[in-house]
């Protein structure tokens, strides 16, 4: 996934995390409460993984450039 797709995916995941927290805050039973929290934590975790993958890729590129010098 390159370019704009990463931003769109991150935005959708952020919105889904918000929806999960909203569902957890207005839950009438424990299933919606825990389900909302799991959705929010999963989405936020995925966003952090996307950021980590991006910076690892940048570090690899910088290391390759330094090896060539």
C-alpha cells in the first residue's frame, strides 16, 4: 500500500476506533462494552504497526544509502 492509501486506511482505522469507544461508552451489556474496547485497541494497535513499519522501512533505506557511500 503506497501513498494516499496509507492515509485513508489510517483515517478509517482511527474512525473505527472512535466508533468502538463510543459503543463501549454507551453499552447496555458487557458484550458491547468489551467488543467496543477490543475494536478500539485493535484499530489503534494496527495504526501503531503501520507507523512502525513505515519508520523501519525508512531506516533500512538510510542504512543502504550509508553502505553505498
